[in-house]
């Protein structure tokens, strides 16, 4: 008789356990997402204009969690578990100022791939320096004979220099300064905010700074290398927190002077890794049900937005997804 009671109790416990486990299992999400109204549709592709408000309707019971991937950069579900690698180009920008004197070609920019990296006059002069000043907004000539340098700055413009790095070799940039002749009113050169970036082709806002010559709070990372004429003037140029400054102690230097401001060796590739895709959470467990989610695309293109729907307990979870193809065109 005792054995019968034991069997009965064991069966009851087992049935209770199974019943309990069933209550712990989450249900698959049943929510259906639709787009209404649709501006135009071709096959499975929904077509909208740039800046249209797209309304995703939530039909049915909301799941515990809803995440949204728009299909744009950073939010492309195709890159949920792999890095998104974007094409990029090398761009260079700086501020340039030339004033006083008459030497309108002092301070032009060049580059070299065969400089040996020794910052002495002999090594620099032995290297091949290719002038690229005409690519930038730094025209020849001295705009003014006065000392008001603040009004004489040029923005170089954001210039594509990808071709300089195609060989994969280290690239050095240099500004070459020189006097027209001894005892002639000297021309002053200033360069600020020298910045090399990897600029994402499809979205310049995703650019990465590779080299900012003057990011150090104390001094610029240019190296100033000067010729013998500087000794007579007792002036060796200045490196500051924003850039470098070529001037002279006297307004008419007694000896011919020349010199170089040279960057460290620079390398850059044509890719930017922005990592895995990121979801936009639009509903959490504690949030009230939502009936609609709106989204606006600001650029033309074909996007594949995805909604991830998830019910979850501490024991398990059920996930479904709903996919769309949306084409954004100009109105």
C-alpha cells in the first residue's frame, strides 16, 4: 500500500512540474507590422519620397520587446553579427596665411614618399618633394603689406589626396618657406588645423581623423628644419597648439633664409570599419503597447528595414522578424 501511495505522489509531482514548465514557456510573437498608406509599390518594394513619414502599423498583440533596424549605415540588419566595412577616401584640409613682404610662393605644400625620416637639412633636401599646392585654396601672391594677418587666412578646402597613398608607402607632407633675398621685407607664413582624414564616401559625417598635426595642447607635431641663414636672424620659427609660424626677428633678415615644416610619416587605407549593426529599441517589457511607429529617410536609396519581435521569460524566448524593402526617391 505504501508503494502505491509513493507512485501516486510521484505522478502528481511530475504532472505539476510539467504544468509549471508549460507556464514558463513564452509564446511566439503574433504581431503583424504593415505599412499604411503606401505611396507606390512595385513587387515587394515600397516606394516613398525623401523626407516622407513612413507609418508602420502594429496589428495585434504587442510582444515584450520590439527592436527596429532601418537598413541605414549603423542600423543595417545584414551586419548584425559581422563588421560593416565602408569605402573611404583620404582627405586633407588646413588653414593657410601668407602676409607681408613680396614673396608670393613661400609656404607651398609638397609631399614625398622617399624621404628617409631623418629631420636634418641634408636628408630633407635629398628627398623628392612633389609640389601639390595647386590642389588647394592657397593662391600665390601676398594679399597685403600690412600686419593684419587675421583677415588673410585661406581655407584650403577639403581635398581628396587618396592617390598619394595608393602605393602603400609612408607619405610626408612639407611646407617650404624661403626669403626672396637678403635684406628684403620678409614674408610671414602661418599654417593651422592641418588634418588628414578617412572620409566615408557615402556619408562624410562618419569620417575618422588619421592625423591632426596640432591636436597636442602644447605644440604642433610638425618638425621645423631650417637652413644656415637663420643663425644670422637668431629666430627658428614657432610651433604652437594650433599650427606653425614662420617669421623673423627682424623685418628685413640680413641673410637668405629657407626652411621646411615637415609632418611625421603618414599612412592611410581606403576602408572604415564601423562595427556591428545597432538596433533602435522602440518597445520594452514595461512599455505600453504601441499602435504605430514612424520613420523618415533623408537620403535616396534602397533600404531593408527589419522589425525584431521578441517574447521572453527568464526560462526561454521566442523571436520572429518582419522584413521590408523600401526605395527612397527624390520627389
